[in-house]
C-alpha cells in the first residue's frame, strides 16, 4: 500500500509558523492538561491553542490584592505576613504563564497562548509574559457583547482596533485575532484589524446564549457543542475575505470531518481548528482526520494543500455572485414543499 503521507503534502503555514498539517486543536478546557496536549501532538495536531486567560480573572485577582494591601495598612505591620498566602491564592495569571512554559517543554509543536478580553487595561501586559514564557504566537479572543443602545457600531469597531493595536505593541510574536460574525460590514472590520497588526483572523467565535430555567426563574448557562452546519457561515466569509486581507485566515467552528477540512482550505483558510469534534470523539480522532484527508486528496488527485487553497473562494469562483444577494434569491426559488 502506498504511503500517502510521502506523496501528498499536507503541510501549511499559519502566523508564520510551519505546520505539518492544517489540523489545529483550538482553545478548550482540554488544553489545561499537559497530558492532553501530548496526546494531541501524538494524534496529529500541528499546533495547539491553549485555553484562554480571561481579562476578568486578572482584574479580579488584582483587585483582591489591592483590597488586602489596603486593609493591611489600616491594621498592623504583622498583617503583611499573610501576603504569601494571598499571592498563592491569586496566582492564576502566573500559573497560566507557567503552563505555557511547561507546554513548550513537553511538546515539539507550536503552542499558541490565548488572551480573552474586551478592554484596554493592565491585563494586556500578560501578553508579553506569555511571549517570554515561550509561546509561539498569541490568539486574542475578543468576546464582546454590546448591550447598551448607546453603543454605536463605529464605537464597537474602534474598541476592537484599539485593543489589537495595544496588544500588538506588547509582543513581537505573531498575533491572531478571534472574533464573531456580528458586524454590519465584516469585511471592513477585518481589513481594519489587518491594518492594526493582526497576523491572522480566526473566524468565528461562538457566542453562547443563556437559557431560562422556568422553575427556578433564573438565567442559566447553556453550552452546546458545534455542529457541521455551523461550518457554512465560516466558509462563506473566509471565501469572501480570501485575497482581500494580508492576514492568514483560520476557520473554527463546525469542523467535524475530513471533507470539512477540505472545504476550509478551498475557501482560503490556512488551518482548520477544532474542539467539539475532539470532545465528541476523543483526541485520537485527529489521527483519523489526517488519514481521511490524505485519502480524499489522493482520490481527487491533489498533491498538496497549497494546490487547493482558495480554489473555491469568491476570487476564484466562476460565479462570484453565489456569495452575494443573488444566492439568497436562488435558494428561496429552489425550495419546494414536500
């Protein structure tokens, strides 16, 4: 039997990193365990995005420390003897930075750290610490939900751009920006983020909607894993953005099969990120995906990932209007009642 891995090139690049395949394990609680990251590498992940360090975590711990120091000043000098215990209690950010360092020591694939925040504040300095700990790149996960009717679209977009610029100033390693699809002109926002210093755009963040508990009359968290259907929105926008921005494009959300990976590459993505598929099928599923990707490419006579990248993008499509309003009309016109 022919070893397809020797005849078909599935290597790619992302954020300036040379990757053995387009399969990247995206940010999730699985990445808190170094043993899991080792298993991801063994199963075929070309890189791993660590779980996020949240702005709120850093600021809350900083507030606790400031409050404790203030209280200590009001009492006695001996109160400072409690500082070591408190510092250990609020060492979340430091623990995260140390986790980055240990991950780099444990595996040979690139480790991408993750910061999750929405404002410009002291928490951004941790981007530099992640770089110093050895992170190969940083993913800035901007999870912002504007709820005030006074927040204009322009002000929200400005906040995104300024945040990216602020993080960019802190680090020299590549910067990816993960964002959601809910902008009035997504292509324009992506162009602005590209100009602000983003080396990669990760599309899209999944916004988790809370549910109502009717018995307790409370608003409750509601976590649902992604489905292959969610891939379509990502394909649509990556196909549109391909060739219009300098930043690398990463697709995340809805990748569950080798054909999903192929579609991602044909749309124009450099990598396909996945988490839900691994939670459902196990980390070893990465090996299955790699094999199935090679088989599909062999059967369809593709020699490399580069050969297919962007082949189904808006720029390459013989009918670019398929990505625009005319597709909406055709879709409605093609439906028939059964």
